[in-house]
C-alpha cells in the first residue's frame, strides 16, 4: 500500500511539473511587447487630428504624416536627448525601449490611419 501511495505521489508531481512547464512555455511564446498598442497610446497626446494646430497644442507635433524612418529617427533623438533639454517628456516615455522596439513603434505609428 505504501508503495502505491508513493507511485501516486510521484505521478501527480510529474504531471503537475509537466503542466507547469507547458504553461510556462505557452506564456513565453506570448509577446509582452505590442507595438500597435503602444502606437495607439501616442494618441493620448498627439491626438487623431494631429494636423490641427491650436494655441494649447502648438508644442505637440503631428506624428502621423511621417515615414517610419523619420519617426524612428525622432524617437532615437528623444531617447538620446539630442533635442533641446526639458522640452518634452518623450525621453522618459521611450527611455527603456531598445532599437528593435523603437523601430516597431515607429512603423506602427507610420501605418496608423487617422482623420486629419
């Protein structure tokens, strides 16, 4: 009887470990970085009607009529703080992204169709 209980416990532990590993592998395949979602978050400041200038929005430029390469170069400039200091929060928003992530965000922004 004791041997059967040990077999059952071993079987259950092996099964749980296998399921945990399979679950972890499924989550590893799930990307945590979503460039499209991040590009849509740009609308919080840049607005869908990015070309409309108003007194309170003059400092926030339109980003929706640039190519992906232009957007990428601007993001890099903000990240490296080569633009005038203390003029934006962009360096804090994009500081943690790597080159590939910045390119993906720039491409997603360039592909966005917004009313202008």
